[in-house]
C-alpha cells in the first residue's frame, strides 16, 4: 500500500529548497507518494509576519541557512531577484508582485503532472544559487533538463491561472487544517512535521505505520 504524504512548500523558503534532495531520495527509497502542494510565501499569507519577529531572527536565519547548506554540500546564494518583492524597509511585501504568482502557478501545474518534486528542485536550484533566474530561458532550461515539458507548464500557468489559484487556496487551507503555517511542512494522515529537520521523524512515523521499501 502506497502511503501518501502532503508537502506544503514555498519558493521563497530556503529551508524548502534545502530539503528537496532528501525528499526526492525519500520518495525513491520508500513506498510513498509525496503530494506536492505549493503555497504562497509567509510574507503574503501573513503580511505582518516580519514586523512581529525579533530583530535577531533574520541574522540567525541567514547564519543557519548558510551553515545547513555547507553541511548538506548544497550550493546556496541569495535569490536575485527575490521571488517576493518587498517594500523598502523589507518588512512587508509590496502591493504588486511581478514574480511569485507565476512561479507558484508553474509549481502547481507541475504537481498536476506527478513531477512536482523534480520541478521544484529544478527551479529552486536556479533561484537559491544566486543566478538571475528571471533571465530569458533560465527556468525553461531547468524544467526541460529534468524531463518536463517547460512550454506546456508555463502555458498552463498563464492560461489556467484562476483554476490553479483555486488549488493554491485549497493547499493553504489544508496546511492550516494540518496544524501549521510554515514551510516546508510534511503532513501524514493529518499530522504535521514542520521543518527540514523533521524528515527523519516522519520516516519513523511511516515505519510505525508499516511503510515498506520501494519496489525494484
């Protein structure tokens, strides 16, 4: 019996990016299906989030992300540009967002093909290594490189925006229903496992529930 795990994920979360190789290995190793469910970044879901955080929070976040990337042997760089355009004080998202909605819709379209993890990995590997990911052809090349039809995904994101946005809202409601607000969150049978450092705990729970290694 294949076990279903929901993955709530955001393109602006460095921890979401850093979790991807382990999540891909997890799905390959065990008889599970990871249901990719993109959500909007916290800056859009909770507009006052960064105003409420302790001033030391951002400094620690940057230290920890760089340290974790080094530990995992993964490249890391600040996104250029930021997927979420922020106001000048960096505490709230700007009213107009030129990037994040398109990015998220592409991720949603890819998830519908069953190749959501591959798409997220391909795209975020451009975004979170400091490359100009908005340059012509960068995302298209990344998606094509992992075997996806980039033109079809981008076309779906552009022409089917209302339907994808409805799925996005359902994903965000499901994240809340699972009992968390952050990303990456993995949810199994309604139980949330928040953070890239809870993957092993999820595996422990799956084993308790009888998960088996993936077949040949």
